[in-house]
C-alpha cells in the first residue's frame, strides 16, 4: 500500500469550472464563481436574497471544466488520492479522472450541504468530519490536504493535527 495520501478539494483546487452560484432578489440576479461563496453569502444577506447553489448538485462533465491544475496532479501522481468536495455528486468526478487521465481517485461528495444558506463554515465542519471517518479505516503515514479555502484547511488541521495542509491557488 502507498503510505502517502493526498486529500484534494475539487473546485478551484483541482479544477476551475463554469459552475455558478446565483443570487436572486426582486426579479434581479447576480452570478458568482465557485471561489466567491463568501461574497455571494454577504451579498445575499444584505439584500435578504435567495442563493441558488443547485449547479453544484449537477453531474460534472468534461465540458464543465475550464482549467485543470496539472502541477498539482503531477505532484500527487504517486500518492493515493481522495477528492473531498462539497458538490452533490461524486461518481461523475471519479469517472472523469479515470477516463481522461487514467487516475483512480476516491471521491467523497458531501451532498445536500447547500440546503441551508451558509457562508461556507458548515462545509469546513463537514469536510473535517468526513475526513476523520475516512482516515479511521486507513493507516497512511503522510497525509497532505490541498484546498483553496483557508477556512477548510484551518478546520481540518484543528480536527486532525497529524495532517499537513497546503493552500492552493492556481
Ligand atoms: Mg474549493
């Protein structure tokens, strides 16, 4: 068994996609990118608006991908990989990387995380809980966690001090 595990966030860490967060108020709407979740939340709160996260629940296709973080992929090529994502559906992500890159990734999708209007703190909490459960059945010596959100990394490090955290921007 490989003794190194890479835990990778999907949106804006491994890939950039055309997925949008949409805020609706008074017959108006404004779109935010996936890395602007906190901005969308603040914007909506000021206007008492609705936030639509439903694009996160849709299966991902090659056409949804705008850019791929190849430098991260080459860095983790020898490791076991777990994609830990707040998207609603993990099977298509798994299949996409198998088909296009011959990479076998485990995927944990948090599902239904966006049912409540939240600013991302719930995501950080759930990510750390899911990772803790996953690691209970494993015996990796080195665990590297990659994410573009500092709040996720901080929460995970707090719950699992043994992991190494890496802030990713690409
Ligand atoms: Mg992300």
